[in-house]
């Protein structure tokens, strides 16, 4: 599938800030399931910083913006050719040992309820069937409900609520997978939403679990599927904050207001 | 009754390195000694060197007792120590380059993957990032004890930011000021080259993007830190700026320092700040001590950070037991310095042995520090031992055990005159383009009679450490 992305993020500050430092994981990496045809990122008044590929294979690009500045716009435009690999991340160049992704974080710590949930999946074998069971379990226990949670909600809190968005469902899946001894990581990316409304959230998140023989395999509990050619994979991490496409720190006392416009569309050749 | 090796006397004879000190000691009247001791204390107070060694906590303004009786090594003894310490520093750096690279030692099954990759000190953020010259740990502090003429054991390695080197320098300075004659009568290797060697070491790992003479800074958490004195002392001696996080900023591909003449690019940062605090954008977001964006500059080759982020995975207590294996694996050599034999309670056989011999062993928590959660078998009652045994049984993987070592003694000035007291040693190995070891180090001494604990928080003091010229 040929997908075009048009993604504009605007930061507005209540009073001008002295400067902003950002780090981006905003550029899809190549693997057998996705080929980047063209990709452009601009930051208003931004000075391009260092670029490198991290151990997980992600493109990381640093930016600095000199103040005083009261508005910053990050624009992403690009085209990606995708292929359905039923979730398998084949041909992705990366170095970080999968065991690193057994480490828990505040957002993904398993409390008693999550530990019980993990145990109920009987995922000891750590195989593909077990991974599917874990993902289904999250879809069954945390209902997709926008507005019920916020950016800092933890996996344990979302499970207690029984509600959440893709970020919460992914955190919860990471928590129970790691608990079952399966390395698991957070993926941030884009999703081409279908016209009938069965798929939602163009700015999307899902999980990858590391399985024997298959390596990293994606699971999207929000849509009860494995990522296919409607998905564009941007970057990974231990949790949402670690994998965030844009992270930044502004110097100054002002409050920040965020505005996002995103369109992911299928283009006719 | 344990026999302790006395570094000055052997069977009633004075050992050769101490020959001159024997006369010095015999000819010093008690009044002169008291006068000199008071003078030494006054000097230390005036200099203001009153911080707690190795971040042990306690009163930061307390003076650590200085013992005037030097600890001496012959040239021959030192050459073995030097080769041993340098060998260890090379192996530890090779290990770090490996576990953030291809991980050969793990693939070869010589160290468990879990111990490395699930270690809290392992930073996945720097996987695949090779620091300038491939060096991760630029200052390796190796803690050593001696149990016999030829027997040295490594207690632990410090690969991050080992402190205490200012004591090595000040102890020497004060001894030379008080007893100049001693330095004429003995041929003692100088230690005052350390700051210059440290500066050259740091300059040698400047990133390739740096052109011309590299700009070096010391990054300190600030004057509330217990080792702040040392940070400013070293900055002074090296002639480099001492900065806090707020003095630095990132722009584009580089880090700059604010100066009165405008921003100045920084090439090498000797940080005395833990990984977690150096960049809120990459690590702890609540840290006010670091520099936002620093890690991106580092990872794209714009600045060198010493020690490199992630270096801590090499000096963990459980990883320690594998250092001899690292030496064999990377260098193809046999270890020159011994590890203390260590039983891992996580292993069934080891745990059984430990539980049966608790009264003779020292048991430590794998991730513990500062002597907390520790059992010193010979000093404990049967009840205390029984209670500790329950804790080990409940969480065996959390404990390691070692024999209680018969630490050597050296003569030390005490109330009653001169008496043997137990000592340890921390030399500071510098790793850059070359590996250098200043002949000397920090000797800590347990001032309480019979005590084997040299920590300053428990009545420990410091001594000048001499290496005699060959």
C-alpha cells in the first residue's frame, strides 16, 4: 500500500520561551514491510542537531530552537510503500539485545492485577499462540474508550479502570508480556484509518513482542490484529515516553499548548 | 587466631621498603609528633578538604583523620600492582565496548545475558554508540587489599566517577611540607603529575569533530555535593572550567559553555554526575542538574563524556565476579590480581556452603552499597546469624558471600604511640589513548584497634602512600 503522511504539530507558549531542545523519532526506518519513498521534516526556526541511528535501529534527529519564541511548528510530510508481513518485523537493522526489553518502567510496572492477568494467559512457552492470547486478554479487559485516561496513566491504573486508549492498552500488554518473560516494546507510528470507522487513531501505538524463531512481532490490542500494510512504524522504546516521536524541553515559565493535525491516506500510485 | 601481615615488620625484622621510616620513627620525640599532628590538622582545615570519601554520607564538614605514618611499596611490589591494575582497566573497557556492541562474551556463554542486559546500570540508550577512542571508563578506581607479601585481592572496581584522588594529592603535599627531610632521605615517586595526566587523558578522547586544542570542563552537581571540593580542586589543578548543568547548553550539533566572552564550544566533559541526571530529555525528566539534549550531541559524536554513559554495568557486584573471565576472554591473559573468592547464593551449591559457614563469611547484597544489609559473620551472634540465614533463604539471588580477609596492617600513630592498623588501597588508573597509573593512591586505615572497616564513616583515616623509585 502506498501511504502519504501529512503531520503538523504546533506548540504555542503562553509567553515567549528562551529556547527549546527537541529530539525526534519521526522518520520511519526501512524493513521488509516498509520502504520510505520520500520524507521531510521541518521545524520553524529550528537548527538541525546531531543525527544517529540508535541501538533499536530508530532514526534520532535532534533540533534546537533559539528563543525568544512563542510558537513552533513541526511538519512531517512523506510517502511510504508498505507490505503486509502479518506483524513480523523482518529485515530491520538493529543492535539492542531483546533481553533489554524485559526491564519495566513506571508506566508498565505490573501490579497484582496485571500479574494475575499475565498468569491467567499461561504464556510460559513464550510462543506465537501465547502472544496472541496476551494481546486478546488486554483487548478484552481494557475497553477502547477515548477520554477515560490521560498521558501519564499507568498500565495498572488503566486495568483498574477497564478503559483506555491505544497507549494504555499497549502499556498493559507490555506489562503482562514482560511478566511472562517475553521481551516487549512500545511502538509509536501512524495508522491509515479505514472509511467505515472500524480502525481509529491515525497517531497510533502498539506493542512488539520478541518470540523465538520469529523475532519481533507486532500486536495491536486496540484493533485486535497484528500490524499490516496500513501501519507505518516510527520508533520503539520501553514505554510511550521512551518511544515518543517528539520529546522536548522548553526553557521558560510559560505553559504549553499542543495542536496536532494528522492525515494518513492511501494514494493512487 | 588469625595472623595479619604487617607491611613493616616480618618476624621482628624491618622490611626493606620501611628501613628509613624505622629510624624516623625511633628518633621522633613524642612532643614533636603531637606538634606535627596538630600542624597537619590545621593544614587540612585551612585547605578545607573535609568531604566524605566515596559518598558514604555523614557530616560533610567533618575532617577525615590523617595519619602521618606513610604506607610504603617497593618498586618491585608496585610494578606487579601496576600491571595488574592496568590489565583490569583494559579488560573492563573491552567488556563495555563489547556489551554495547556485538556482545561476544554473552554469546560465548562466558557471562549470563541476564546479568548484563537486565542490569539496572545497562543503558540501552548507548547500544551501538562507540565513544571516542573506544574508551568507556577513563578513570578506574580499583579497591585493593593485601593479605601477604605477594597476595593482593581486588575488592571492587569503580568505573564511573571514583572519588578520593584529592586525598592522594593533599596527603602527599602535606607530608612534604611537614617532613621535607623524609623526601630527601627516600627516593619517592611523585604523584603530583596526576592532574596533568588526567588532563592529557581527557584531551586524548576528544571527539573527531573537535579541531584544535580540545576544551575540557568538569561537570559538577554543585556545591551541595559531598565531593564538590574535589571537583573544584581538580578543575584548578588542570586549569579547566568547573561548570554546573545550567552553565552548558546545546545548540545544533554541539554543547556550549556560557562565558563572559560569549558561548564557547565544549569538547570533553568530565562529569561527576550519575547517568540518570545528565540529560532530562534522555534520562530522568525531573533532573535539574543536567543539560537537555546532551545525550543526542554525545551520540552523534559532538562531545565526549567521561565516564561514558552506561559504564556502570562493569562495576556491579555481581559482574565483578566475572572480571577474571573478562581478562581471559578479551586479553588472552591470566589475571595478575586476584578477585576475592565469591559465592553466589543464587547457585544452589554455593548457597548451601554459605549457609553452613556463615560465621566465617561476609555476606553482601548484590546491589547494596555503603555497608547496608551486610553480615560480617565473625562479628555476629548466633541469633543474628540465624536471622540472616532466613533472609538469604527467602531471596538467595540477592546475596553474595566472601571470606573475611586478613587485611594487612601498617604502623599507625595512635594515642599510646605506634601500633599496627589495617589498611586498604585505591589507585586511580587513567585510560585514554594510553593507560597510565600514577605511582601511589589513596590508603585508608581503620584507626580503631582490631577493626577491619576502613570506611571514614566508621572511624577510618587516610595516609600518604609511597612508591619507592627502583
